C-alpha cells in the first residue's frame, strides 16, 4: 500500500514539476515597418519535458491582416551547473508563427495570445508595432545583404542580354508582361478572356517568372476574387520550373495556382493581386554560366485585371431557365425496367459539360400521380479540365401496379459561345410496376419484435491467477498474489487519471468552441439584420469549416469538406455528414451564385430559418465530438 501511495505521489509531483518548467512568450522579428510590409509574430512554448500544447487562441488583431501561419518544433540540450555538478538540461520548444500585414499607419498593438499547456492557460504580453505610411515596397533585406541601389548595380550585368530584341515567341494577347525587364522576378496573371457573360467560365493562371535562383518564397496574399464563384483547378505546394523565352530574354517559369472563375453579377469585376515575397540569388554573368551570387529579398504582386461582365440577355429567355451558363448535356436513367409496388427505386438525372454545374437545380419532373418522391440527393464535382457534373438521385415510390411513363424533362441554359439560350431534353422512360412479393413493407414485423428470446446472459469473471514458485510455501504465494493485484489496481488508476485529464481538456476545448460558435452566430445575426446575405452565407460556411476542423483535429484550413468528414468521429460523419454538406453548399450559393439563382434564400425570414438550422446542427456536432467517444473508438 505504501508503494502505491508513493508511486501516486511521484506521478502528480512529476506533473507539477512539468507545469512549473513551462514558459510561454511572444516575439516579433521587428517593431517598425511600413504599409505593405509584413511582420512575423512567434508564440513560443518551452518546457523541460514533453507536454500537451494546444494551438494558441488567436485574438482579434485590430489593424492587421493574417496572411500566413506555420508551426515548428525543436529539442536542444546543454550542460548546466547542478547540485551534483555539471549535468545536461533538455529544452523542448514549440513555435507558432503568424505573418501579419498592417492595414493602416500608426502605432498598432498585437494583443496577447492565450495558450493552453497541460490544461493550464498562459497569456503572452501585448506587443506595440509602429507602422509608417510609406512601405518599403521591395521588402526588407536580411542583415548584411545589399540594398536596392546595390541590387540595381548588380542587375546592370544583364544590360547586354536585355537589349536583345526578337528571337523569342510572341507573348499571349492576355498576358501581363513585366513593365521593368530588369526585375529579378515577377508575377504574371494569364486569363483566357476579359469580356464575358454573367456566370460564364474564366480560366486564370498565376505564374512566377525569374532570371535567378529562388531561395525561399512566401505567399503573402492570395487573391480575394470578390464577385466571383471560384473553383480550384490547381494550387501547387512546390514550384516546378520550366524554361521560357519572352522577347529574347530567358526566364524560368513555375505555376503558382490555376482557378476557374464565374462572375456572379453584371458590371466590372476585378481579379485582384497575388502577392509574393521571395529571396532570389542573381546570376554572376548575363548568361548565368558562372553560377549565382548573393541573395536579395523582394516583394512583388501581379497586376489587377478588370473583367467586363455582361448581363444575360432578356430576349429569348425560357421560362424554366434557372441560371445555368455553359454547354451541358443532360440524361436520365433508372436501373431496370420493372419494380415492385410500394418499394422505392432510383431515378437519376445527370448534367455534365463545360461550366459550373454546381449551380444547376433539378427541373420539374412532372411525375404521374401514382408516383411519389421519397428523397432527393445531389452530388457535384468540378474537374481540372474545366468540365463539371451534377447528378441528382431521386427515390420514387410507385403506389399502384401497372405501366407508367416518367415523362421527358426539359432543361434550359445560356450558351455563351452561341450567345443564345439552348434547351435540352431527356428521353421518356417506360417502367412496369409489378406486385410486391413481400406484401406491404409497413406490415412486416421486425425480427426484434417477433417474440425472439432474449440473448443468454454471459457471466464474466477474472481468471484465477496461478503462481508456481521454486521456494513454495503459502507466504511466497500470498506476496506474489498481492503484488499482482496491486499492479492491476495501479494500471486502473493510471487509466482513470489519463481519461480524466483527456475529458477535462476536451471539456475546456468544447466550452471554448461553444463560445466561438456563439460569437460567430451573433455576427451572422447582425449581417442578416443588415440584409448582407452574401457575407452571411460566407460566414455560415466558415463556421461549419471551423467547428468541423476542430472536431477533426485539423483546424479546417484549406481542407475539403469530404476530407474533414473522413477525419471526424464516425458517429458525427454518419449522423450529420449529409446535413453539413448541404449547409456548406447553400452557404456557397448565397456567397457566390448569381442573384437570380439565389431566389428566396436571400430573404430575411429564410436566412433566419437557415441560421437556426446551422446552430442546431453545429451544437449536435460538438456533442458527437466528445473525448469520451474518442476513447471508445480507440478501444473498439
């Protein structure tokens, strides 16, 4: 018994010592900068032992935009003087880095960050930042590197090469070439068209061009693309350079991102800048044949491109047109030609082609009176080749025997290539409804309720412990038995301690998530009252990604909804997966779809109803993500 008491005391005293050794602080790489520059804030957690560190809670950083974040960890050892002489001291460090860019000039304050370590909350000190109204433009060179004027002198080595004319392929018509060919690198934005109809697809590619060797690259700002529905064709994690010659000048080119954009309303839309900060080594000769020299840090951005968005013509618009723009084919099908009465069968309608099929709604089916619609599900996807599909699966229940016809269905779209509305039709489908061999499904008795005997009670007990000792004797047997039982009780106690700590940590995390959810819902309520329905839709989708990302343990950043659901607890995925997908889809429609397609969903009463549904489902998602259930899943 004394052994157990001593072991328990050592366990908790060890935990206390770990907590006592924890240090949490925040630092910045500089305290003075200009508009357009960036500052990196690092929240560091140091400890002498391995500890449980949660992601810092990011406060409201007024006056700054968060443009990037990343984590790092390290372990180091050093000799220090101890009571018994020189001994090694191990320091484990976790860094949470945040790149910020100021929105305005003046003295701004980065508030303290809260970090939970081993269940205890630490708060860092606020940091004051002085922002001048004039940015440095080219960024800040690391200490010891040449400044801008020295950079210009180095680039004079390229004068002979830059004076060459001709010999290269002519640039595309819609390509933004560098205004200053002396630049070490530049960001180019290519679009396939600048004059489009509302909802018409635009393909946009961002490239980085360089004449030197890029050492490091930070994506400071992704384009906001306000006024567009966006589909990602490709966003590359690593640069893959190829050679290209522009006006006789050799460059190395790499794709940064490729998006398909769909303007959501007529007027002038703007593809805003893609901003990058990179450290570049310049060649030591005009032709780069003698290697590369020193590195220089520059900040560049692509040019903004204006898109002229024409309204869809009123003349010739069909009455069943619901906003589809592109070239789509439509077909319908059933699996079989005869089905039992009162038993559901699947009727599929698939739209596929060039354009954004995600915006297509299911047209009226005009079914016979003897056929009921039981349920409807939709699946949609955008492909990298610029095509997409949307498939509706409709479960139909025939209520009478005999032969029925599912009539043809008409679908209207606007074809921007032909500049007119086009109507497509599906073929009528003939099926035969036969008697149901199982009779009425509702009258079938469940096997559970049919009087089946209850399962036999299974008695469980611990197996007898048999100990064989060479010394023999009752005394030896008794000591061994009590030692084994003591170890068993100790193992149970440790399991209970670990489980309690996990549940307490999740309880705090769950309370934090509920508080965050309440704050987001209050913001959505305010947007609904102001009739800012597009922003409200975006906030609803963001709330889903945030809560589901926390439940999945990923934070929800840049992760698709299907991947988040795969990482979430199975019960959450089974019970709420379809509902969460529908909410995100409706939120995206509110945010990006043409106003004609949004329809009644933007009305205040509908938005309030939608918001209540979101709150109910997200609270249920938090309930299904409890730490106790996580432990159960691990055991089973």
